[in-house]
C-alpha cells in the first residue's frame, strides 16, 4: 500500500483560505460591500449573528500569517481576492488601495518562498452587482472577465497559475437555490442561470488570463455519489444527483457540454439561459489544472417528495466531523479514479485545492491529524493507480468565519482566539510541517 510519503517529486504542499473568511477590514481602503456583508447583517442568517467584519483581521495581520505559513515549509498558498476591494461596485474604475493590498501580500509571500495561488471569486460578489441580479444576470459574467483582466495585469508578472471560481455548485445551491448562504435567494431549480453565468464568467476570464500567458484552473466541489441500494429507483436518483453536483460544473469546462438534466425537467439550454456559442466559449481555454475540493461522499436514495429527483441519506458506520460531515478518506481515491475514468484524456492534472475537517472550540485536534493523514494516504493510492495529482492544499491555515456557521466550525491548523486575535498553532500544524519535511527528505534520500 502506498502512503503519503510516496507522493511524487514536484508535489506541492499548501494551505487554502478565502478573503471574506479571514480578512476583516470590510470598510477599509475603499472596499465596497459584498453580498456576504449584507447577508450576514440580516438577523437569522448566520449562527449567533456572527459576521466577517473582523474575521481573523488578516488584512492587517498578514505578515504574521505568512510567517506561520513559512513555518510550515509550504510550497504554495491558495487565497482569494475580494472583488469589492478591487472594484467596489463590481464595475468601472479600480480602487487602487484595494489592489495594493494584494500586491503587498503577493510580494510578502514570494519573499517567504511561497507561490501564491489566487482564486478570483470565492463568493463575495460586490453587492452592487447583486442588486442588478447577481449571477442570475448574464452581464455579471462580462463584469467578472473585466475584473479578472485588471487583477491579472497588476499581479500576473508574479503569479503563474490562477483559479477563476471557487465551488460554483455550492454558491448556486446554497446562495441561490436554498438561501443558506449569501445572497440568500430561495429559487430552487430556478437558480440554474447562476450556474451557467458563473461558468460563462469562468470561460471569459480564462480567455483573459490565457491572453496574458497565465495558467488557468477552476476549483470545484466534487463528491462521489453513492446510491443507497442497487434498486433502479436509487440508481436513477444517484445519477441525477451526480449530474447536478459534479457534472453540471465539470462537463462544460472539460467536455464543452452540459449533462442530461431531464430528471429536473430541464432541457440542454437550462431553461433558456444558454445562448448559442456559450458552451464553446466555456470550454475554449483548456484548463491547465482542475482544482478538486473534497470533503465527503454523498449517499442518495429515490425521492420521497415530488420536488426533487433524489433524497439525501446518512452514511452509517463512519465517524462524523464536528460539522456532522461523514469521514470517508477512501472517497477521495474513488473520486479521483472516477474522474480519470469519466474524463479520460480530457482530464488535466489535478490539484486538491481544499480538504480538511472542522472541530469545535472544545474538541481535541487529533481527529484533524487522523483526517488529514488518512486522506493523504488515499490520495497517494489514487496517484499509484495512475491519477495525475500535483498538489494538496488543506483547508485551512487558521480557524475562520465558516459562512452560515459563523466562528463555530474551526477548520484551522492554527487556533485563532477571535477576542484577542492571538494565533496558536495546533498539534496538526506541527504534524503537517513534519510531514512536508519528511516528504522532502524521502524524495532526496
Ligand atoms: C468549502 C468552501 C470553503 C470552506 C470549506 C469548509 O465549501 O469552499 O470556503 O468553507 O467548505
């Protein structure tokens, strides 16, 4: 059995974060409001009324955070750029102090020997664009491409590879279908234009990045889908869920087509939002890498009510994280080999752009070490089975604002005291640091 030390030469070790979850400083230096500022301010949206207004105060404390990253011996750092810092209303003139923050961050990372891996959109849409329809409005895709070009012109001389979007699936479903995340819309299947317009935005931004000689990735949330039984009804439900969660966001970018969504009563034009030529555009710039965010498999049974063609069911007999997410490390191997089998030659090299587990303020840290080590062994197994995986970025560097859960779910290698902003490395921080060093030593033996 291969293990994590068998990961190949050149494999890149990293950590991931996102702007709204760590930066704070939401009104500083001309930043405009984002959908998350507005959503979190609304009573009843985020647990205990928490908001990202201060978060980890990373906007001011980034040198300390980069020192922590340096202590881990990281190759790369995945972070996101807040669109409303760069363009406060999502369009038009650039806000120079906002862009300057990322300029300083990038220089400080490079000085620490860490390659920046930016994500251009991790859910914090400028509120002005939301007021004009957000991702339901096709125009948002064109605004995104302009924003991407502005940022790439400023930082592209120092950053080789770029991620356009983070988890367009979660953003569409939680933000536009169910209303659990910003912008809090509850449109169910009428949220589909938010999927298409994000993918169109990806395609337009990918072209802008490529024109500037930069590499392009997307970070998708992917899950192995397990039918609850081998009955035809459960198999059909699992197939329908796989199309929605996985293939809706990956087939267009890799294969230039949408999966069959007939189970949702939707045709190939997703209810009319797909225009001629859009799919060609979405797939036109081949990805240099696919970012995979993996947390757990999803078990699916036949629908119990007529609204949707599937029902979620629990995965029994496995541990669950503090969030209640099932812990199934081998699901990562299954996911990766499944991607290779499904996409074949169309699959670019993979980077794990998120993987990790949450604990609470009072839990121990050992479950995180167990989670990470088992997932990395499963990753090594996938590599041994022939999947091309180039790096692993754990979620997350430090405890942060976990969206609708506020500060209650702690995903960090570093503990953050949100009263004092004191950072304290956990046992998993030392474990990850030692693993990275051991892997390097193993390769050079
Ligand atoms: C992912 C998000 C990330 C973080 C983790 C726990 O869906 O991309 O921001 O919240 O979940």
